[in-house]
């Protein structure tokens, strides 16, 4: 009888300490996606790079980056954008999120608006697959893949309009 009671108490206490998937995803939103979006919109390459793990696998139409070459390019790109007087608006939504206590696989669509000094805005649309891992208690992007085409067809406004962008 005592052992059954012990296991019942243990099960209840373990259940109360475990985070739900929704709580974990909210934690990811706060630790990664809100700073990621803010870094883009403030042209802060250091802040953007801070959302990534120390070692990242990045895949783009140009190939694989296993040496973190994209991180200095982020700094250069945002510095160039500032010099040119561009502003950026980033919006995205998730098509799928598969999450457990230390890993999340997230798929979605994005829209980046580039507005020049004259107020003209050009949009780029894309599709992403991201793997996040909890590293020393902090969620970080460990794999990043994105493209602007699916099956050879350019992703556009209609594709992005399938869902409303997330608010952080």
C-alpha cells in the first residue's frame, strides 16, 4: 500500500513539473522568435546571431553552411541595409510545429518587406524549416533551411496569405 501511495505521489509531482507543449512553444516564442523578429526589424545582426546556437547547419539554395559563414554575412547585410536607409518588416507563421522538452522542428512561411528611403516597399516570400534545441537552458536555432520556391514555383503573396502572421 505504501509503495502504491509513493508512486502515486511521485507521478502527480512529476506531472505538475512537466511543461505542456504549448508552454514550451511559448517559451520558444519568447526566447527565439520575438528576438529574431526584433533583430530583423532593427537591423541588429548581433541580436539575430544570438538566436542561433554556436554551431549551426544552414541550408539555402546556394548550398550548405556548416562553418557559420552566415553569421558575419548577417552583420554585413544589416550594416549595408542601414547605410542604404532600408527598413525591414518581417512577418511569419507556422504551418507545423513538432516540439518536445528539448527539441522543436518548426515549418512555416515568411514575408520580408524592404522599404527604401523613398517609401517604396518590395516583398520577398519564403518557406522555412527550423530545428531548435535547448542549449544550457536556452532555446537556440541549430538547423536553418529556407527557400523562396516550392517545386520550382516562386512563393508569393497568395501563399503567405494562407494564414495570418504571428504577433509577438
